C-alpha cells in the first residue's frame, strides 16, 4: 500500500508541472479563454463524452459531481490519463493547409469514501488551451503589410468533489474548482519594407488568472423493474467572474527586420480585472439494463452572452453540446467473468457541439461533430483496468473564409481501484 501511495504522490507533483504546459491548439483558441476542455475522462471520451448519468464501473465521474457518490464504500480509486493526436487545418487557400500533433496529460484524479453516505474525490485537469498563430497579408494603398496574431497558454484546474446520498437512489454533489494559469497574446502590424519608412506596431498582453468557482449536480435512479433502471440527472454552474491581472505593452519597432523597441506607446502593469466563465445548464437521461448495457444522452448549454474579459465582450454567444453514448459489458460491470472478453467494456458514441464563438454575427456558426470508440480492459483478479478511447471529428467550416479542423484524438488511462478500508483481523 505504501508503495502505491508514494507512486500516486509522485504523479500528483509531476502533473502539476505538466498540466501547465499546454498543447498545440487551434486557430479558434484565440477567443475567450481558449479551447474549453469538457473535463471528460477517457471512459467518457469513448462514449461521445456522455457523463451525467454514467453508471459506476470502479471509476470516478465528477463531471456530474453527484456521481462521485457512486464510489464503493471500501475502495480507493486513482485514475491517471493521457491524450493526443493529429489535427489537420484547411482553408480555401491550399498553401495554408497544415497538420499538427499534440500530446498531454488529460487528468489525474483520485477518490475515496468518507462515510457510507459521503464520498469525495480530487484531481488536476487542464481547463482551456490557447495556442494560435495567424497572419493576414494586405497590400492596400500599395503598402505591403502583415497583420499577425499570436497566443499561447491556458488555464488549469484543481477540483475537489463532494457527493452525498440523502436517501436511496438520490445523489447530490458539489465541485469546488481552483483555476490558475496564464494567457499570452500579441497583435502586430509588420510592414514588408527595408527602407525604414514605416514603424511596426506590436501589442503584447499577459493575463494571469487565479480564483475559485463551483458547480453542482444531482442524479436520481428510478428502478423500473428488477432488470432495468432509468437515471435522470442535472448540473448547474453559475457565471463565475475570475480574478485576473493583466500586463500590457504597446511599442513600435523599425520595419527593417530588427526587433529592437524604438518607442513605447503604452504600458500598463498589474491591471486588476475579471474574466468570466459561462453559465452552464445540463440535463442527462440514461437507461441501464442488467448492469450490462447502458445508453445515455446529455444536453448542455453554455451561456457566454454575458461573459466579459476586462469589461470587454469577445464575440461569444451561447454554446450547445449534445452527446449520446453506449457501454456494453457482457459479464456485467464489476462482476466475475470466466473468459476475458466477457469482462471487457465496449464503448461508442457521438457528439454535436454548436460552438460559443460568434464571429461578427456571421451566418456560418462554428460547429463541432465527432464519433468515438473505446474499450475498458480489466486486469484479472483485480478492480484495476485500462481505458482506451478514439475520437474522430471535424470543427469549423470553409464558408466565409473560415477554417476547418479535422482531428484524430486517442486517449489512454490507468484506473487503479483497490480495497483500502478493511481492518485486518487476526485469529
């Protein structure tokens, strides 16, 4: 047991540093706080990110905080995962097409019971990613110049989930989040001129974010008969306003290729402000047959209409996310099996996401659609398992000079579930 504890502590410490690294992103990460992670674990990813009513399978599901209450009363659970893949960007200009790859820690989370009616979990996850580099060449008025936009960074989160079972079949829970991270972005006008007749103008911003937020949820299981259950769930997160600090510098440099500052136009250090997160409403419905077959659907609205970034709106609107997922375990979840394939969990799903980005009210909305597959591979004579996921999807459009992003993302997690809370007895 002590070796397992030391192993987990080492992973926790290393993950705090790794989660701050960020990853290769999308041009769409320029808006808001970047590309929002849905907080899904690998099991959820394999099922179209369906989460709100997902039944217990020796794992942790804090996306609906009420489901933390499913943790077995004598079990300690540790889940550690990675994801990565390839992203291909296409525009109407063939010269601008490119493929990038990324890889990062997706989560590190652990949970255990406090009492039979109170369970808890905690972990580290990335929340958003900012990574873009966009250039647009213009030759109006016979002056060749490039408009350049760059950004990197993002937010990470530490989550503490507590769930309670006030009476049979009803679970309620609350997540406490601590958000931290930095976002860097710059805007520049660079002239293609060797004479020094023009001055390039560069604006650089560094935003540091550090604050708390909360969300809550419930899950109710209706027993239809001895073999079938129907689960109803809901989640809510209010429109959080995170404390932030911004450093801004605007300066000029010569257009002859040098980067030296010739004139500082504006500088602001330590400007205090707020950055908003979306208000979230989510509902879920799930059907469970003999604890072998599950099918569920989630619908989530992210309301960004009132979100501001240092009192400025950032072309954001409502986002809607629909996901449907299934899981089939021939022997039954958590049951004994005689042939290995009977203990394997087979998963699939799909999702459709109407993105919250609103580019100047254009009729072409940024949508995201994908399908997913995965497996839960158990270890014999143990509650421990490995989870695999594969997501194939497309985001964006070529209409109105926009960009399409085709992606292939794989995930792997190690789920350790061990009995830790039984007192040893001696004869």
